[in-house]
C-alpha cells in the first residue's frame, strides 16, 4: 500500500498545499492523483498561493531578453532572500515568437503575460497618434510561469475594424470567487473625426479565463472610464490597477478592474 492511500485526502491536500511551488513541480510526477490535484484543481492552486503569498523567501527578479537570438533565449532569474543573499539560475524561454521579439506586458503571482510586439504600441499611439505600423501590432499573447516551466499561447481575438486604429492594454489577476486566473484585454478605437479614443465606438473589454480556456466580453453596461496606459499593473484588493487618463475628469488617475464583479472604477 502506497503512502497516499494511508493518509486521508484532506490531510494530504493540507500537506501538499504548504509546499513551495518548486517542490510541487516534482511531486506532481509521483502520483496520478497528485498530478491532477496540483495541475488541474483551481481551489488547490488558490490555497497554495494564499499560504505562500507572504513568504519573502519566494521573491525573485527575472531578466528577459527582448530579442530572440540562439544565445539569448535564456533568461536570468535572481532569487532574493531575507538575509540579503542572492542566488542565480538560468531559465530557458520555452517558446519563440513569430516576430523574434519578447515583451512583458504585465504579471501577477509569478505569471508573466507576454507579447510578440517589439515596442509599446500603446505609447506610440499616445505620442505619435494612429495609424501605427501593422508590423508593430501585438498579435500573440503568451502566459508563462517560469517557476513551473509552463506556458500557454492564448487564442487570438481581434474585433472587426482597422487594426492600425486600435490600441490594446492588458492586465492579469486572479478571480478568487471562482478560483480562476484572468487576462483582461481592453481595446480602444481611435475616432479619426474626433481625434480621440473616446469617440463613437466605445472601448471593448475582453476577459480570458484559464478555467474555461476562452474569451468573453463584459456586459455592455460596463463602461471603461479611462485610457489605461500600457505600464506594469498591480493587483490589490481583488482588482487590477492601471495608471490611466480619465475621459470625464481629463486628468491622470488610477483605473481599476474588479475581477470578481467585472466592473471598472477610478481613483
């Protein structure tokens, strides 16, 4: 009789949930039920994250090349510990983009959201105005967790219209209510006649769910109140936060999106 059959399931879940992610990567290959629990159970992932969210020994910095070369496909991971000691590791980027470019759009809980766009097209739209070069438009989106060495290519979604007049902003974060992980894509449409991204065609918000593995749109009644800058986001108090510019106030603000309620707000 194996050990997993001697220990009650609830106790085994409690033990496994307290292990660091690096250990779970190896434990998932020891038992089929453990593999299913660690890999596919969103409630277990949420519990593990909750137990380790305040663990300062799990902090790390990752340095990623923005252009693909054979010798530069490796990213450097710097682990930071509480005693100010550091350790270095090399982690291979497991995918190659069609453009040979990598750009980190945002991150949350160790998951990186990356694109194949060589530059910040959101910044290009703000400073130079549309239309922008079609070759610079973000086509593919990747989710990569360097800790567990897993990645996912998201299915493409682009609404009808002139892509050169669209500006995309992304955010990622958990939906604790449904034990889900979401990718938020806000698509702004430039109104050439009015010279603004807040014209006749309202911004469109799409949500990708790791649970359902599909895109969905938020309710039409949910209004995007700001132009969100394509800067790194922060997930705080159940919401993704962007540095943004308010359409109503005509001034810089912080815009947030509550991942459970699927609504926007501004601070």
